[in-house]
């Protein structure tokens, strides 16, 4: 439902929030956990506005809001967003509305004393993530990758009937800016009779959205499709770093394991589902494909289950950094191409009674569009490394090399709505740890 916080004509008394093309206008108001960099002060929640952060612990301490908005700001004084996430849509909306009214022209400029420049901030993970599940919701990704791993049968028979996922590892989720160490792992060299342990030579990124659960469900009580939306707090960017030859050797029969659980990066800012309302689109299923079973189908999901979120992956090599070049865009796509909606992922995850909890993270799966130029990972873009990309710097890339920085961005724009953005997600690849002496290849 759209409301006054989405009005595209709203502007803020903070000028930086009104600059065209900015990620954080007054219609966005995403949440992060931050503190002033280099100080040993407490982590707390903040909301982005222009080039600043509204310190919600200060908002609460100064008693600037009342009723549910103040209860929400109090919860945001904690070191993670879990308590606020668990409060549910009424409190999420109350705080958003109070912030929108205070920050707009003619609003309460006493909030100025609660602003901290984003330049001076550092970020932590936005929530304590109890569990992390990664889906596989782009049929374009699944088909192109499936073709590389299994040319005879790219899509397995279950793909069009249920949102496929594996249970990932929560302990190795990192906030943007943290470096990634190239992992060691087992691989089976082509034509060889026994596997070897070595640093991965086929390190890849996966361009995904992260989906933060707000209110959970009790064990044994599934979330129906039309209630699923209200359980989701918001979205961030997610990079599911992947080691492809480790994955190829280990993934059957139980799915990804060490090829993926060495690191997953997420952006610090969570854009709320309420902020994303103007970018909803009908969710459609090709009439030639199987239509979803009843528990995964509803009028509401068909009417507005999809989201038009532009996604972009870019790469900055060490040489580009030395030459003063910025990151080079490798691909772009939109989340609207996803075969399954967020609500369908949540509902399917709980149909057996599995309980989700506040702060749980779901990955959308690599979001690739129908065209090869819209592919969300190098495995697809380079066709398994066979067709390396030629970069502006004169370098080539089949897979990631040490010193490479991967940068993701996302944003939403359409006529009649304000443009909102997700900020960025970046991570740099560090060399592998030295091989154990008795295991060298
Ligand atoms: Mn993934």
C-alpha cells in the first residue's frame, strides 16, 4: 500500500537528500547498524538520508518521537536490528512515518542534532543472523549454469515446481568492505583419478538480493502466501562468493557446501519493503510452464508479487586501482526476471512447519536476466572461463584474481516515483592462506 511517505514531490531540509540520482532521498529511509569509525562507541541503528545517518539511539534519548515510533526508536538503540525487526509492520511503519514527517521541508529540524556524516561511519552486520538460506530463483541463471554442469539436462524436473534452496552458513556472512580470502578446497582435475587440495582457481561472485525476515513463525505453523509479505523486513545486496571447481566436485548429491560457505558479503543498508512498494509489478508465469501449486499461488502474488529492482555488478582490478580507474561494469539486470517471488520463497520455506526468526537471511539466488549480458556471475558471463572478459585495463578475466574488488549496486526508478538506491556492496579478494606443508600439490 502506498502512503504519504512515497510521495515523489517530498523533499528534505537536508539538501544532500534532494540531489537527483542519489540513493537516499526522503522516500527511501533504509536501516543499518553503524558507529563513528575509529571510536570505541556502541553500535546502534541508523537511517540513511542524503549523505548523513539519523542516529536512532539519539532520537530516542532526546525523546523526539512518541508512542509506537518512540518504541521503535528505543529498539533501534540496540547493537542489532533483531528486536526492531521482530516488532512487525505497525512499528516499522510508525518509525518510517515519523522520520519522513520530521525530515521533510517544514518538518522538525531538531533532528539535525542527531545526524552523523556517512563519511565518518563504519558498519556492522545489520542483524544477528541465526540462519541463512540461499535460493536459486532465477531460471535464466539455473538454465545457463545447469547447461555447463549437465549439458544433457540443464534444468532438473523440480525447478519449475518449487523454489530450490540450500541451507548456507550464517557464521561467515560479512558486511561490505571486509576482504575475502581465496579458499582452499578439493577439486578433481580433468582426467585425474584422485582429487587434490589447492586454492580455488575459479573464484566467482554471485549477484543476489538478501531478504531479511522481520517477524518469524512458530515451529509447525507455516506462513501462507498472502501473509508472507508482512513477515519480510527488507532487502539488501548479497554476494554469494563461490569456488566453482570445488562446487563441481562436491555438489552432488547434497548441494553446495565448502564451495560457498567460506564467505558471503552483504551491503550495510536494508531497504524496507515499505520503501519498495512503488516498484511492485505483477508476477507472471509463462502459460506454457507448470502453474504453481495452490499454496504458491494467489491473486495478490499475481497482481504485485514481483519487484523491479535494477542490479549491477562491477569489477575493479588491482591494476585499475593503480591506474586510477574506477570499477568497470560487467553486467546489469533486474529482479523482475526472478522465476519465484519473495513471498513464494518465504511460504515454501515454511510449508513443512520450519520456523523462520527475526534476522534470518534468505538469498534470492544469482539474479540473471534472459540475455547473456544480464548474467549475474562470471561462470555464466565467461561460459565457464572459456571466453574470458576483456577489460578496459587490457587485462582478461575468466574468474576472479587476487586484488580484484567486486562492487554491486542496486536501485529502483520509474516515472511517478522517487528513485531510491541500495548503496553499494564491495569486497576484495586476498591471496589464499599458505597450503598445509604435507598437502602441497
Ligand atoms: Mn547463490
